[in-house]
C-alpha cells in the first residue's frame, strides 16, 4: 500500500499485540517504513539524531511486527507488535505512564 510521505514523516502508534496497550509513538519516513516491512521489526526515524534506528538494536527490547494498518488518509500508522522487554527507554512497559487527568469512578 502506498502511504503519504509527502510531508516527510508519518506518526506510528505502536500497540502491544496481546494486551492492546499503547506502547509508544514514533515517526517513520519512507525508508524506515520499507525496512520495517522487510525485516518485520520496527524501524523509525529519529528527529533528534536525524537518522534511522531499529527499536531494540542496542537494548534487545525489539518489537516483532504482527500487523500494520493505516488511517483513512494514509498518513498515520497503527502497528501491532510483540514487544520483547519494556518499550520505553526509562524501563517502563509503555511510554505512556504520566497521568495528567483521570476521571475517578464511583464504585458505590
């Protein structure tokens, strides 16, 4: 499927295949997208390093791709993975652990 890389980078939302946990958000360019399809592990474009990186290449916390879908505009990816180890560089399971607002439930 042809994606819209006209703006350079597309967001990639990474979800754990077994639990449906949102693990992280990263960006892909056309090259990292093609490497992900080729290797079945996630490759991203690092905006801070201005280079490609393979998730888990140094940590061993790789992401094995189970499926890739796109949104209706073909400019955002949803990638389901089998995560090995923590996804976050902090050692947390997910990068999304800083709660800003959470509605309390009434268990009465």
